[in-house]
């Protein structure tokens, strides 16, 4: 790609892992048309054609090439499967855009615990390419993580070796890592990468399988703003629970990023999984999470996505009035949840700070004579008196804008056009102050 200026896309992929035995092969062959032997390879298996046929649905050789007994074909499939598991990766893609930026992605689709890489995929964006990058070392360190788990004794060493390569990549701009188990351990690695690599603008950990119950959250993102020297950390809970808060975003000066206890934040998010907001355990654990957020030095902005905004939640929001560096708190209710009127009035009455604005987004009851309350209102029921609003409270004053607003987690996920095909990156949606 470096020597061919017009070349923009290179894709290398390994066919899907073969799983069919001889009996399945014979059955599939009998149900499909035979294929000319001109398309078969030296192993006696037919190549995948250019149409929509994949390996599992591939046509099989004519009778003259079909093994007489199942043993030979079974051994061939077993050998193919073994080679598949030992491959460096399943997919390798390289892209170049009009700005001469490069994107490299590799993915391992192995399902065998002994050969599954610790990272399902890695995606890197570089603002420039230099031949000084030791890609061979990078690929080797990725391959060495196959079969690795957090309980492995050499886990820290091999993961450090893999991630330390990123320090040696000039012009590294974006990093996205797909992970099988997003645990507290990874927050430590990510925060250090953002601290030490000056060119890095965004690094994101994404959970590969949303149904993984061992993970603390579904994504952990650190975004660096070189203009104002700030860093924004975003944590999104797993999607299959109604955890509140389901999304946390906090902005601090870049100089204090290592003072954020990423592992503690993820642990507290994990503790809230499956807990109902009206349970005793929930109150205890949410207060511990709030305590960690209170203790973050230089906290400038805080965004939370919650269930109903009730009086208890209002009390937690008011507690941040003691954070001197805080400039903005944005609280958004989940779809189908309400900004309760008693909570709004409580914040409006007690939030006196003029140098920090509280923004509330969600459904609000417009019926002044028979207000919807937490006791008489059911989540996900949209009554005629409910309307989407955005409230801004500052210094005892309140302004309201009517309309439909995205949740904070929705606004954080956007498609940014880097000029690479099918590339999705988390970006901030600019909000009016």
C-alpha cells in the first residue's frame, strides 16, 4: 500500500472454521449441483466462489474427487481446523483515506479457549506511516495472547508486551479494542496509554459479547481534547440490565488522569448490576459510586444517565455543589422514564451556584392539577401529559426547552467520517452551553 499511491483497501481473511464431517459433506453434496474440478484446490476441497456461498454452504467435489471413505475427509477437516486455530488472525484489513491516514485492523474469530486471543480485535488509526514500525513484533505479541486469560500467571507480561508496542507507533491517533471480558484490570492499562501517548486522541474498549455476565461494563472510553488539555472518561453499563446510572461521562484536566481510579469505577458499576433502585443494597452501593466521583480531583463536567429522577437522585445531584471545579452536570433519564416534579423543584430551590449549571433531560408531566408521581406512574407509559424537555438550572433560575433530545449515551455514539469505509468512532455531540 505504501508503494502503490492509488491503493486504498487491502483485505486478507481466512475462511470460516470448517465443522462438517464426511457424512454432512456427502449430504450437502447430494443436495447441490456438482462443480467443475477446475475450481478445486490441491487438498480436494472446492474453493469458495465469488457469489454469496460461504465455507459452510460450499459446493463439494464431483463424485470422481469424493473420498471413498469418511476417514480421509475427516482428517482433512481436522487438519484445516487445526491450521485455522493456529493462524495469526481471521481477518487483516488495511485502509488509507484521502488525508493519507492509515487504519489497520485485525480480528481473531477462534472460539477454542486454547487458541482464542485475549482481544477479539484491534483497530488502529495512524496519521502517518513509517517503515520504522516493527509490525512483525506487534503481530507476534498478539499471537502470543492466544489462550491467555486474566487468571494466567503470564497475563500481565504478555498484555504489557502487546500494549507497549503502541508506544512505538508514530502518529497513533485512535485505538479500538474488542474484548471478550471487560473487567476492572483493563481500566488501568487504558488510562496509562492515554497519559503516555501524546498523539493519541481516543482509545476505546468495547465488549465483544453483550451477554457476558463476567464483565463490569460494555464499553470504557478515554477521549483526549488537545485544544483545552482535558480528558473525558466514558463508561457504559451492559445493555441487558436496567442499571442506574447506565452511563457515566466525566471530564478532567489531562494532568490528573492517573488520579482517576478506573478499576474502582468499573467495580462500583459492576456492583450495581441487577439491583433495583428501591432496594437497600442499591442505596448503599450507589452512594459508594457517588463517593468515588466526588473524590476525582479537577472534575469539570459530569454526565449521568439514570432511571427516574426522584428526590433521592436529586439529593445526590445537590451533593456535587461542594465540588469547586465542577462547571456542568447533565442528567438524562432512560427512555420511558420521568423527571419527577418534586425532584425538579428540590434542585431548583437548593442549587444556588452560578458558576455551575445543572441540565436535566427527559419526560416531564405538564398536568399542573394532577401531576404524575413515582407512585402513580408506570415506566415506559407515555401519557398525553408527558413531554420531552431540557431544563437548565443555575443560581436559583430555571429555563426550559421543549422537544425530543437524545440520551447522553446515544449522543456519544456517532459516525465520524475519517474516509475509511464502515468505520464507527465515538464522538462528542456539541451541546449549547
